[in-house]
C-alpha cells in the first residue's frame, strides 16, 4: 500500500521545522506507529565520520557504514527529488522536512507569526498552520487548523487520523474480518503500526493454470507473496518501484 506522506514546510529556514517535525515523530513513535523521515538538505550534507568521508573522496559510488545500532548508506549518484527519495523509505508513515514546492502528500506550514500566512497560501495541500507566536484563541485560519509550538499533541492527532484514513481508503472497506481484525479501520491502524503487512482481500496474488484461475485462500496468498518477494530481493537489476510481478512456468 502507498504510504501516508506529510511535509513540514516554510518559506524561510530557522522557523522551527525540525523542532516541530521531530516532536511529532516522537509522539507517533510513542503511540506505536512506524515512521520514516526524509529531510531536504538544500545546503548540502556534512559527513561526520571522517573514515567514511575518505572512501567517498576516493571515488566510491556507494559506501555503507554499519554498526550494531545504526547503518548508513552514502550514495554518490543521487536524484534530489521527493519521489525518488520515497522509494528508500519502507514505513507506512513518512514525515518530510522541506520540498515545499512539491505537490505530494499533506503539508504542515510553519511560520513565525500569523501575518506570515499570507505568504504561504500557494503551498499545496495545507492541512494546518503552526505559528511560533500567536496569542489569539482562534484555532483556525480560513477553516484550516492553526496551532502554536505548544499544540504538538493536537497536531499529532490530526496527522495520526489522516494517516490511518489514507491507508483505510486503499482497503476494500468490507469489514469482512478475513485479516483477523474486526473492521478495516482497525486493520489500517494496525498496518500503520507494522503489526500486519497487507489486506488478504486486497491482495492481487492469483494462480492461473492453463488459462483457469485457481482460488487461493488468504493464507496461501500471503505465503506465496512472501516467498516470491523474498526471492526477487536477492536478484540484481530489479526495479525498486515494481508494481506487478508475473511468473510463468512451463511443465
């Protein structure tokens, strides 16, 4: 399923994007969700590991730094686009800092004061504003929720609900219970937490023998899909954004 994406954007640096986004990530993680992060570094990236830096300077195309608690991949040939970056994140929820001119996912706009909102109205898909200094009790601006730096819980609630709903809208919404959950909304929430992998009813796994489609139960679909994907992940030159896999066997 496609991940839910929310971008934290602003017109200027230093207004608190990292602070707000990292606080929301911490809140979501405390609630049990799997969250990935993409940070757009417009001024370049500093590499702290001096030994790793030496390998990159030696001309290596890819360098992997591995430790017991953290692994980092440095890729020299890199496309600086959100669409390409998303391919590397495998979590149901992706938080993005930056890429304000991209029309992907929802947008949280951070500004210094309420008057600055007039400058950011052309940003796409705005679901809320966050203002550093705002003393008015009105929590909306033109119908869009407006928060301060003290309203992280409320902001997280909106993101959590939109993430679950985004996943839910991709499901059959039949509440059949085949997945083991009472309804599709609970399944969507469990999926966002990494507690389940996919909807059995929504699985596109099929078996066709000599033109005849053979019915598969959800368990067989799940096992078959897992085996095929695990096998394919060991092969070279397989596109990471693959949408459909077909296997033919002549007996």
